[in-house]
C-alpha cells in the first residue's frame, strides 16, 4: 500500500472521528469513587471512538513480507496523547487476511520474527512494543519518533505499575483504581491495536486474534475478556492470580477477568512455569465461561514451550480464524483415588476425530512447592497408560499419603498437513492437547483407601523404555528433577555412579543443583563408569566445591555430552553409599588450605561449602542509604529471596567468626548464624537505615558454619545485604 494512501486514510479517519485536542479517552470516575467491578473499570471506553492518527515511520520487505514500523495513538490521558510503537507485517499481495495482535513479555519489544512467521502462514500481525525499550529503535534503525510514549501515564514495565494505588502523577485516577494499573493501560492499547487491524485493507476485521507471552499473556487475557472482536486468543505462561478480596484482586488481576472470557482460548501452560503457575491456570479454566478452552502443556519446562505445544498454538488459531480447519475437543479426564487394586488410576478419553499418536499421563506430589523459587522444581512423574476401548488408563504408585496429588494427561495428535499448506513455524510431527489438572489435597489422600508403596531405591535412572518422559532434552543435554523424590533417598555419605557408552571419545558433563563437573570417556563399544563425589563438582560462578550432597535443595540433575559429537548412550545412574571414613578422607578442607592474613581467613563464595539463594560474587549489587554512605560494602553480598544460605566446612579448626552486618538502602532482612544445626545468633530486623553491626561469634569445635539471611516480613524485593569483612580465626 503506497505511503500516500496511508496518510490519506489517516486524514479521512481524523475527519470521521472528530476529537478535540484535550478530550479524554476515559470518562471521569462516577462520583469520584473507585470502580468495583470489571464492567465499571471499562465503562465508557470505546476502542473505535478516537482517531488512531497512524504514522508510518519506515517500510521494508523481508522474505516476501511487507513490514512497517508504525505508531498509533493509544488515547488521551490527562490532556496528553499516548502513542504505541509497533511493527505491522503481512504477506505481500495478501488480502482478506486474519489478523493477530502479538504482545511481548517483560524485557521484550516488538518482533519482526513474529510478523514474518505469521505472514508465512497467512496472517497479518501487529507486534506491539509497549515497554518503550530503546533496543526496539536500535534493532530496526528507527528514529525516536517511532518509540512508544505513554505521555502523562505509565504503561511501561516499571515500579508502581502493578498495583492500583494512586501514588504519583503518572497514575491516572486520584484514588485507588484499576485504571492506575499498568496492565489496564496495556490492554487498552491492545484493544486499540485491534481497531488498527480492522482498518487495514488487507485484513478481514471479523477474524482477529490476540497472542501474547508472559506479561503479554496477562495482557492477552485482559484483552480477550473485554473485547468481543477477539475471535481466538492464546496467552502463554500466564496468569499469576490473586484470590483475596482486595481491590486489585477484584478489579485489576487476571482472576477478576476470568468470568468475562467468552472467546475461544488456548492457554500455553508449561508444567514448571514460575509465572503461569499450573494451579492458577487450573483455577482460571474452572472459572472461564467460554465453552472453547484448550490447554497445551510442555512438561518439565519453565517459561518455555516445546515444538508440540507451539504446533498446537498455530493450529488452534488456524481452526478459529481460517476456513476448513478443525481442532480436537478437550479430552475427558477422570482420576479415581482408590481403584480396584488400591492405587489411584487415571482415565483419559480423547476426541478421536483426528489421528492420535500417543497419550502421556503425569503426576506430582510437589504441590507445596508453590513459591516463586520452588514451583519450577516440581518433579512430574510418568505413568505409562494402556489403551482399551478408546480409553487410556494408568495406575499411579504412591510412596506416601502426606502430600497432595496432582495429575494431568497430554494427548498427542499427529500433524497432517495438505500439499501447499503453510508449514508449521517449528516443525513437529505431533501437537499437544492437555487435560484439565486434577488436584487432590493431602486430606483427601489421607481419607482414601490407597495402598502405599514404601519401597526405596538407589537407582536414579535405568535409561530403559520411556526414560526421557521424565527429562527434557536439547542439544545433547538432558535435565530432570528426579532427585527430588523420597523414593530415591540421597545418601549422607555417597557418590553418583554413571555408566555410559560413547562411540567416539566424549566430554561428559554432570551438573547437580548448579554444581558442575566434567569427565572424559574413551570411544568404543564398552560401557565406562564415572564415579562422582560431591566435591568433584564446583559451582559454576564461584568455582566453590560441593562438599556434601545434603547442601543441595531441590536440585536439577543435568547430563550432557559434547555438542560436536554424537550423543552418548547412558546405561545406568545410581547412588552408591560409602563409609563416612572413606568419604571424609576424600573430602577437601578448603579453608585449611586458604591463605591467612594477620591470622584470619577472609571468607568468599569460592571457599564456601554451599551457596543457596541469590548472591553477587562481583560485589556490585548493594547500594547503601545516605545515613551510612561511604561504608565499605565488600564481602558476601547476598539476597533474601527464597532465603540465603552460605555454608563453610570448618573441620573444628576455628574459634571465632566475625563480620559487619550491612543492609542495602531498601532492605528488610534478618541475619542468622548456625553451627552444626544450632542457631548461635539472630539479628534484629535490618532496614535500609539500620546502623551496620559488628559481630564476633564463638564457633570453637564446629564442623559446619551456615550464614543465613531471610526476608523481614514484607517480601524480598530489594533485600540485598552484606556479610562485610567476614572472616574466621
């Protein structure tokens, strides 16, 4: 489309949609009071009412796709115009195209790749750049005039945009209100993007969808709930929900929008996602009135999709926005806790209108691992189903009844594409349709008549049939959470034993909880054995050795071969106990070999037995308040998120531990010192203005020293602190 036509269209629109320079996009609050429901939040807003004032900044062609860097008017807030920078792409010569609004996540910006990939499959796409990231201009060589500008309000990813409070001039309403929330403004901008698509001559405005990931997934939920022009939506890795009775929960959180979603919805929900937590997705699915909701779950992944779920996403949009496509119904799913043999049993009856490749059933006992730092560590175990009369069923062996049981199934359908049909962006032979998540509480488990199987084993993996169901794989690397099950207890004194065969000489990497070791194997037909003590592994950043397996908390296990060689064949992975005497004889005493300065050993992360939680080995994270400006902040800089623990093996060789306790300017944290499991010291609550405190603690005869920092009761944001000048004598 010639640029002159674009500008002529903009002029015509400006005439049709007469708007004064100072007319507000949003009406004033009714009686000056906060909206209390979603309809009240959006009352009076019409995404078609104002001119878009579209500006085309740059146009080019790439792989047969026309791409335009454009800017459109989001609205007028407090008398100032707000603008959205975006990329718009469509197949050259295309007409009557379905259109997609593509929304990036936190840390992202508009994507030409999404425009190109979608165009190859017959879509027009507007990819928003709502964060105003300067990389957007750099990546596409654009002038400042192409940048998103929120004007008198704040829709970017910055502090103060997640809540509803009226705390600054950039908040729209003078009282607490959902219209002060960044997600509200971003969803409003996305609804205006739908209007943009409606006005493009190559787009069929009756076939529009919304597609967004992470924070963009939240925006996708909100847009789908509030705009009936959305005929299909696909939020990825979202939403985090609030289930309290706060104003935010009732009017600004995704939870409040659930009951308003009536369009077809596909939720991309990795099983270990920290943002789109599976139990939150389950809650949303139960409360969405749309009768067309599907889930595509990538197993064991956090904030990532696999090729099978990505295929489901593209085929889902095809089935809702194109003619001649279909998509399977949601599988019927049931779990009976005490079936005939005393074990829980899962039953899946999938829609068989399309060819089924196979069905996988997964379950976890890790429901309590629900915090930001641990939900990504959930171990999903595989239960192999059998097929009989169109129903796939699998029994579940349980070790104990003390934890909840969650179960889901993935039905994998064969991808069948006709000649001349646009291929999938990520090639896949099958696509995923996931059942609802069945969740049983610990109380329900205890009241059932389930028979427990209390047998433990030292075998971590036999690498037999279906072993990869409990691992992820990519580029000659396998990852699993298998070490986090009571059925495979970790020996107090023991070693890992890995049997492996490799046709060529290979470089095998074993990583456990961030501690890594490299082992060489010879090429040939024979199996070779690798024996691994914890101290054969070192933390990747600090190079500190792991001195005992018990220092690990919910570790990921990683096995890898050289990326330049054919994949090795793993044969067996087991724990092998050793005597305490043999274990301790091999264990290095790092502090014993460390250099002394004036009779003391200065502690750093490299000398640590274990480092759990966030830390900064470069010492650049802590910034102190004005009241203690100029203080030396060198030392062990740690963060309270998920609790910080730094451990040292003392071997009974030291008498005192000394340090200066220093808070970051916005910290709220508590310091603790433990020796051999006994708490020796607990500080007062340290805030940003707390005076640093010098301490000296008696550790005579102690074998292990543990330095602990926990958050101070108001969340962990900003909780950087320093164990300053930490040393032993």
